[in-house]
């Protein structure tokens, strides 16, 4: 299933970290931390964010952003290695 990082979802939705933090009633620093690793993000905040971004919660990658980036890089390498059809 296709997943997107929390930061990418925010950027594609056109919001700043400050915008989202204010909408969710949290500090900007807390939102920054959630974008780096959202495993500890409360479900209530996750639901607010997915509603704000107009994305289903299931599409947002839950985990460290660095892990998401590494998985994406590996997938790109694999896709480049596949022979054309």
C-alpha cells in the first residue's frame, strides 16, 4: 500500500508546521518531532491532521521519517533494476 510521510503530506497540503501546530493545539516543536517520528503521536492528533490534510489516516507512514526515506530509496533502486516490459 502506498504511504506518505507526515512531512510530505503537510507540504503537499500547503501548510506550514506552524499552521498545523496551531490547528492541533500543540507547540511547533512538538509538531516538528512528530514529523521526525510520529510513533508517539496521539491518535487524536493524527486524526486531526489527516482531516486537515484531507487524507485517510491509513496513507500516513507511522514511524521514523528517516526509515521512510531509506525504504523509499531502496524501492527506487529496485524499480530501476527491473527490466522494461
